[in-house]
């Protein structure tokens, strides 16, 4: 996915990294519309889900979605997500999250999107994001409609 944003620069994105609970799911269950959006986005981006899997059901929730799931140790979520972005290639990565443990992941990525669902969002994470969306579906639609992204980030 390539997007030229006047006054911001060119984004050449190959990877989408997302948190699971609080971002893609509420109380462990995928938000309505997420499955379909992720399947569509998988045509243009490689999808990764990083999670502590608080409810132990992330694998089942992502069944049928072309993504790679990584369960990170509960004691170093923030560092694990940050290192994952660095290893994958931060300059080619868009990340989506809401929790405090997503802060460094969003900041390091070429494009960081914070979302605010029912459990809210960490203020530190909001400050680290390039864009803040009111829902995960709106964030995913932003990636499916890059002109929206251009409208938000251009100067």
C-alpha cells in the first residue's frame, strides 16, 4: 500500500500490526465488521496480531482471517510489541492499538493509529499515534480508503 501525503511524506506500508483485546475485540469477542475488513485488507497488507490473550480465545476469534497471531509474555507487552515492529521493519508498518502497552509500537511504526473502544485508550498511546479513530472499523476503513488518511495527515 502506497500513499503520498502532501506535507507528511510517502507511506509504503507492507505490514499491519494490531493488538487484540480492546482494539480488535471487546471482552475477547471480535467487533462486528472487523472480520470482513481484515480479510479485505489482507489482499494488500500482511496482517499480524500481537496479544497477551487475556481471555485465552484470540486464536478462535481470528479463525478464518489470514493473519499471524503472536502471544506475547504478559510481563513485557510493551517491549515485545516494540521489538516486533523493529524486527519486521518499522518504516513499512502501520500499527493499531489502544492500551498503554501499545504506545511504543504506535510511535515506532511509520503510521500509528490509536482507537477508542469501550475500554477506552491510554493517554500516552493517544499522544504516540499519528491518527486517532473512534472505532476499529473506522481505523480499518481508513486504510481501505487512503484518501481519508491523506485528508487527515496532510499539512
